[in-house]
C-alpha cells in the first residue's frame, strides 16, 4: 500500500528530482559537496516527505510533513537563484525550474487545504 504514488504532488516532485539530478550533473566538479549536494538533498526531501506523511496514521501528521516539503521548495528556490547568479545555470533554465517548483507548491498547498477541510 503506497498511497503517495497516486498524489499529483508526489508524482510531479519525483519527476522534478530526476530533472535536478540531470541539471546538477553539469555543475562544476568542485561543487559536488557544496551546492550540488544541497540542491539534490532539498529536491529529494520534497517527494520523500510527501511519501512519509502519506504513510502516517493521522491527518495532522500528514499536513506536518507536507509543510516540511514546502520548506524544501523554498530552499530550492533560493538555491536555484544562487546557481543562476553563479552562472551554473542560465536564466531561462532557472525560470523553467522555478516555474515547476511553483506548480508543485500549488499542488502541495491544495492537498494541505483538502486535508485541513477534512479535519473540520
């Protein structure tokens, strides 16, 4: 039983992680343990926390893990902007990635709203 696999927020964020790995493969090798690692960890955190929250018994716990995912999205936004400023990615690539982050964030916010409505 893996309820997270049916969630659009999990599906989109899982796909985003794969894209981030491809993008960060092009980063300078001396960033392997710096920005590359941090971006990858933050991106992985999003679907992982959605999955972990979905596996919890309580709705409040699930919502808590979804908020952690949102925090990771905010971290990623900053890290991608920094990557652009350091010329590791170009402006267009940065905008496309942040656009995908925004979509994932909206999906997570929608899921939180849906879960909160169930609690009332």
